[in-house]
C-alpha cells in the first residue's frame, strides 16, 4: 500500500510503501452436512499488521506507524515527536530559530530549488530512528541527525530533519543548535539531490551553523589544526566517500570541509561562498563555478587553503 501525507512546512509529500501481513480467517459458518447443495462462504483474510517488504533488508517506515506521535506547528516549522517525554515547545523554538538563521544566510543567492519551512521528527528510540530511515540497526550510531527525503524521489519528496535520540541527547544547547542549523541548511537547500561535492555541501552547512553559534566552533577547529600540526595540511579536498556514516575520522573530515568553506568566505567574502554554493547546487560544474565566482581553478584553491591551514597551525 502506498501512503502519502503532507504536514505544514513540508516541501513535498511524505510517501511510503507499507506492506501488511495477511492470514486466512476462519469462516463464520460452514455448510451443513445435511445440505449437500449449500454454497461454501467466500474465502476471507484477516489483517495481522505491518510486515517487511519483499526486498531484502530493512525498509523505511513513517514515524506514525512506528509509534504514537504528537505534532506542534508554528509559523516557520513543525515538530513531530514519538513518545511522551519530549518538550515540543522547546523543539519548536529550536526549529524556528534554525530555519530563520539559514533562510537569512542563503537569501543573497537563492537557488530556484531552495525552499522555506522546516519539519523535524523526533523518534523516541534509536530503533524507531533506524526504522524511519530504513537503515540497518546501528549503522547511524555516529550520526545525531540527518536531513532525510521521505519518498522514492528525493527531488520532490518532503525532506525532514530526523533526530537520533541517543547521540543528540548527549549534546549541550550550543552543539544542539549547531546540529539543527546544519541539518536545516540541508533541508532548505534540498542538498540530498545536490550535484555539489560533499565537501561543499557539508562544509557550507557547518559554516552556516557555526556562524550562528560561534561558541561551539573551537573544538572542531582545534581538531583540524592539531592534525595539521602533526601531519601537515591535507593533500586534497575531502572526498565524497569520507563522509559516509561509517567512515573513519568522520569528525575530522567534517571539520576540514567547514574550514575549507571558512577559508573561501575569509579570502573572498561570505556572499561569494553563498554564490559559489548556489551555482554548483544549480548545476554548474565546480571548475566553472570557481572561475565564475572566485576567479581561480581547483589547484589554486587547494594550495591557498593548504597555506591558510599551515599559517593557522603556527599561531
């Protein structure tokens, strides 16, 4: 069965293929042995409940099918929570603040695909989180939240921030604000379908988030700078594969991407970084966008970033 729903502030429908288990139901009556010409009742089935689909492995399921939910909606955001322990008012304030921060940052160079409004889902357990994503249990243990397209076509589906309760619950207020703002950047720019390299997608999201909460930035910066002191600047831009949820040194990779975007904003301007992201996100290949916006090629950008990191490591 295909089910589609849409909440306030969704940018598209949330669509799921839901499978149900059926079983034969016993007949309510049976033909009398004394009436050989009696007609047997039609076969009947009874609904047992949701079931795994025919494909191997877990499949995604809407939060409302996984557990009882509560919903609160404001002017700029909607929050959907499983269980009874979550303070929806606090989360709505976080969501609306993050949405406003992202929208104001990207307003200078909007892409036609970018949207407004934010929906956050709060599964009450890690199991429910995995089920919403259709992920193997434990495969997202390092990830506190994701911007997740809820449908078979990421280009048109609703994109919501889904929060992983255990790792997110370990964050203080500043780091939680960074997390939600980072993921809100992905939602509003629909980064799930972006052709941009991951270092630009993730680095830009962290740049927006740390700009909003600069007090949370030093630990990430220190992680990268200490690595530069030990091993020298990175020999290349972070590759897409290094951003996989199970990749080694994930925090270091994200930190490098953020500082690469920070270097662009410092060497050129904030507006140039936003314009670069918008051009690549809109379909311009990275080399062409670098020439259009910054007037450099990839090797020049890389060498400039390496020198900037080396200087930072000597301070």
